[in-house]
C-alpha cells in the first residue's frame, strides 16, 4: 500500500528549520506537506516523561560509527519540534567576521552571503523566538540580568554581554515568562521557545494549507531530469508514502539532510563532508574571592567575546566563554571527600568553599572544515529498512583549536590574577548538539548555492545547520532560524 | 530514623535537612532503590568501608549523594547558603 500527497512544497523535518519554512510558506498561501520521522509530544507530555521514555520505533537513533572507532555522542532525536524541544535557548547572532573567515584571515571558508544579508532575518527570528536581550533592541523582551559570577567577570573578560536567550523575560503569546529555574533543556513552564510554539502562535494546526505527516521518514528523493519529482517516505508501520511537490526543502539536521541526499544518489562528491560540532572545554577556576556561583536567572546569563574575533584567527580558533551559573557539581565534591575518608563538618566546609570560590566556565571553539568528518551510508539497515548513517567524527581538536585553548587558558590566568584566579581543572566535553556542515553553501564548490538551492537540482533546497560553510564559535540556533526564514520567504514569494 | 542520623552525621548537616534531602532522593529514585543506596552508603562510610578501595567507596556513596544534591537549591541548602529563588533573580 502507498499513500500519495501533493503540495506546492514538501518540507522534510519538523524542527526549527522545517516549521519556520512551513509557517512562512503557509502565510504566503502555499500548500505545504511536512514529513517528520518522529512524533509529536505536547509540552505536558514531555514533562510527564512520556516523550523520552517511550519513543516510537522511528525515534530510535539510526547512526553508527565506522568499525574500530569510538562513537561520538551525537545529541539529536526525532520529534515534531526537533532539537528545539531540549535546547538551552542561547540565541546569539554570528559576528560579521564569521562570514568572511577566508577573506579576512586566510583560513577556512567564506560564506557566500554576508552578515548584512542575514541581518533582517536575525531580527525577525529574535522576534519570533521571543529572544530576551537580542541586539535588535526588542523593547518587550529585555535581557536577563547578569549573574553575580557575570558581574565578577564582566570587566575582566570584556567585551562581555548578556546572553541573548529564547527565554522571554516578559509574558508573550499567552505564555508566562521564564521562571528562572535553570532547567532550560525541558522548560518547566514552556517559556523557553520550542518549534512547537509555531504550531500555536502561527496557527499552523488546522490550517488548510498545512499538513504534518508524523512518524513518516523521508527515504529518498526521486529525481527526474534534474528535477526533484517525488519524496518517497516510509511510515513506522512500513506503509509507503509519496509526496509530489513543486519544491522540496530538506530541513532536517546536518546528519539527516546529508543522509537523504546520499540515499537519493545526490552525493556529487561533497554531500556529507565537513560535519562539525562545537568543541566544548569546561574550565574550573578557583578564586581567592567569592564568585557568586549558584545564582543566576538561567544556566548561563553572560557571554565573553574577548576571544571571539581578531587577526589571531589566522593561526588559532575563535572562542566564546560563558560562566555556568550553577558552579561546581557538589555531588562530585562531596563524593570525593567521602571516598577519601573525610566525615562530618569538614565535608560540608570543603563543599561550601569549592562552591563559593570556583568559577565553572564553558568555552566553545570554532574549528576549520574537515572533509574527513563525514556522513556516509552503512550497509546495515535500521528498523524502517533505511541504511544506517555511518558517521566518521572524532573530537580531540585540531591544532587550530588546541592553539586557541592554550592561549585562552593563559590569558585567563592573567585577566583574573587580581582575584587569584587559577585554573584547577580543564576537560573537553563532547555534547554533540550542534550538528553543522555536510551540505554547505558555496559559490561552486558547495552542495547548495547562496540561496540554499541545490547546485544541480533546481527545485531542491537544503537548509539548517547543514548549510554552514564555516562554523564560528557562536551557538548556531538563531542563524539556523534566520536561514529558514530567509528561505521560506523566498519560496513564498515565487 | 537511624539512617537520617547517620546521613546527617556523615554529611555534617542537621537531621531536619538530612530528612528533606532524603525525601527528594526518594521521590527521584523510589523507595526501593533508595533503600539499596542507603545500604551501600552505610557500608561505604562505616567501618567496613575502610577496607574498600577509594574508587569503590566513591561509587557506593555517589549514587545517593548525586540524587540528594542534584538541583542548585539542594546544593545551596547543603552548604547553608540562601536559596537561589526563582522570579526574584530575574529582577536583578
């Protein structure tokens, strides 16, 4: 059995990109069919734990590492809302220089578009996501206040700004503002923006031009005469689905977008290459003065741009630094004390001192594109009969990143010398949540052009983190949203 | 209860706070798992624990401690600091 649908536009993926593209198209009067491998769980269902504890068959991860290599902890899931269901809400813009890495510093790649091209879409994305403290000066959503740790560091690590976050500081669209419980990955009050909000706020649910096919995995794009004619999909019950559309938009994550191109024999020698994730390095810095750790309106509230840009990027990576307001995990401190045989008041006193005098700093680094980091198709198949995504990726950092880490840590000691700041612990943390690259925008060498149109298939568009030609040190979510708005408006105007 | 007194003594806190933190842990892991963790904790921090390798002692106590001191407010209460509060912080 197979079921057939027709639409003006078929969108693959119902995450941030897919639903933003769809909402723009529906507003422009287009008929849209969105295919999503996962299912939909309301915010209440997520809080009840149903969404994470009983995933449908289609929600199982379908990736593997090459034999004899360690699996990288990619963090994504299949669901309506995608990764926006469990992100921290950091919504920063890239810097103008991030688009011109090659021109300015002779390394990496330039984006085929500049900051100015994306600026109006950044502003709109900040409005739609309810970003508090965005540079677009949204008067209804002021920035969250800097935490005590931020205030200790602001001058020492200048330039230092409040983190723009998709956590409204004032009531918005009938939702209460952020309650500052610092549990942003699954917001207790649904204040932190998720793509599910679009279904309500943009009135997509029930709109005659919008159809969402849940538990339906896009398997392949059937191409005829360099034209994407049909999206072939398979449901969790193995029933086949076909969607015929004038335009096809791939709006899944960087791994799935690439895999779908590969399954459609649209490798073209580039698709799937240059996969990236931000390298995090967590630093513990003990100080002679109280750091204020343990307090703040969110997981992070301040952002140091001291290492975000400069001529140094010719030799070493850009980095951003965000204090983790919660500070050290006391369970680790207490456990270590008890394991060492300490008992009673000294355990608590050690914990108190560590909590009050330790800054925990999250640092993120850009890296240069590496075509060896890639997505391929495995000979093994998943529960739906689709090839597993074989992902070659390792995090140890390139020389470009390691040079940046060493410099930042040296600078940190100097900048914090007056408060006795000393680095006592540094460790890489692979989070796997920022999947980037694989279908990058390029004038001629990329998978898609500056408009995110496939170089060979004129009615095929690829958007999301997969389009990034270079990665910046900044969190990518807002740029992903801006790219989706730009593409949605372009297609809606055709 | 003996284990509340024991936990309070080992962690250097009063019994009231020990009881409250244990209630949080019970809610997270359930009564049955909590009993197992309490047994492991008592063993590792008692006389028998002295002959256990530090790594084993750490694992034995870590399960309970990690569940008692997970959220920021629990950590702050443990060290005797003011609770973080919620909306108040947003005002600055």
